C-alpha cells in the first residue's frame, strides 16, 4: 500500500485520473438506474413486443409465462440489480427483436460510427484550423468577410440537409459516389462531408476568436518588437496557446458524433450506432436502448477525462486548476 501511495505521489496525473475514475462511479450508477427506470415505466409490454416481432399473436397466458421466464414479474429493484450485475460482467442482455446479444450489436456498429466520427473530425480540423487562423490574421479584409459568411452558411445547415444535397449532386447527378454505404472507403466520403461541413463552419469562427484573443496579448507585440518574424510568433506561440481551444473542439466533436450521427447514418444506410439505436427506438427494443445509453455515457466520460489530461501536457499551468501540480 505504501508503494502505491509513493508511486501516486511521484505521478500526480495518475493520482488525478484515479480520483476522477472513482468519482465517476456514482455518475455511472445514476445513469444506469435512470435508464433502467425509464424503460421499466414504459407503457408498452416488452414481452408482447417480442412475441409480435416473432409473428406470434400473444395470449394473456403466454405473456404471463414469458414474463415469468424472463424475470419481468419480479420487483423493480430485483430486476435492476440483476441487470446491473450482468451488465458489469459484460452481459447487456438480448434484443427483443431478434434475440441477438446487445453487446454484440454494439461491438458490430461501433467501428462504423468510430470511423465516420474520426474522419469527420480530421477533415474538420484540417479545414477549420488553417481557415480560422487565416480569418484572424486578415481580420476585416475581404478574405475574412468571405470566409465568415461561408462559415455562417455552413453552420446554419443541418446535417440531414447537407446529406441530401450531397446525395443529389454527387451521387445522383454526377455519379461520383455510391448512394448507399457499401463498406468501402469511397462510400464514407459523402457521410464524412455531411458531418464535417457544418462543424467546419462552426469551428472556423471559434478558432478565429481564440487566435484573435492571443494576437491581442502583449507577448505578441513584445516578440515582434524584438525582431521575431510575426509568422514564427503565430505558429510557435499563438497557435500553441490556442491549442487548448482546438483540443476542446475536437473532444466535443468526437463525443457528439459518436452519439449524434443517426440522421446521416439513416440517410446513407450506414450500419453504425445511430442507425442501430434509431431502429431500436422505432421497435421499442429496450435492451438495445439501455445498452446504447450507458455505453455512450462511458464514452463521454473517457473522452472528457482524456481531454483534461491533454490540457495538462499542452499547458502545465492548467495543472493548478486540475489540482495537479
């Protein structure tokens, strides 16, 4: 025990991570309890839905027997604790619609959404960071006005509108890309653009604001007055100090995309997390919905934790605000 304490003292970031993980246990417990309670209070009987999905006309006796077999006639607390015990061990239950494992469904859909999210974030960063810096450097000039106008238009367009426009022009009219997802890299181009175009419009303005804030600080004037080229100051100091804003944008994008790509996935028939949970909500497939909600909660927690840790390494001064010295 003493050895562990000494090691934690030598590695304050490790200590911070451990404290954060321990503090998140009540959060996860609350999310699982709330999610299960909402599914439990649903007016639709899951047994009737399961039997109807199998093409069976459920009679009251069959429904009661099935409810007893599945343990759904037990008190709420007993059902929840049993579900939570299986969930902790990796068993998220079975789908009411096809009887397949919920964990298997999530593991099958997650890589498709992850690829879409990462490519969208990569395209967004590659476009928004240089364009945001450009608008800040040429503040008030025609290039700044044009880019800000285009970013406003891009930010105003919902993902599904961009998806339909891209499908119409580049898939139907020009035939450059497939209409539906085929699992090939080229079929990922249009969904990626549908997500990255609105994000780029939003993040150009935020990167611009962050760079302008740094350009207005005294250290920039001091460096330039000492003969350092403004280009060097911009990319060595200003961009580095604005990096926290950029990392925050990236983390927000990854988190939101992993759970918010349903419209795009449905339009392009991409079998990802959003496509899966949309079908689950439509069919009232409660175990899949429960597994998705808790899974997304875990992902958000991990992304926020990794983002906080990256702040410390980007700017050690942030460590004082994190309690890491």
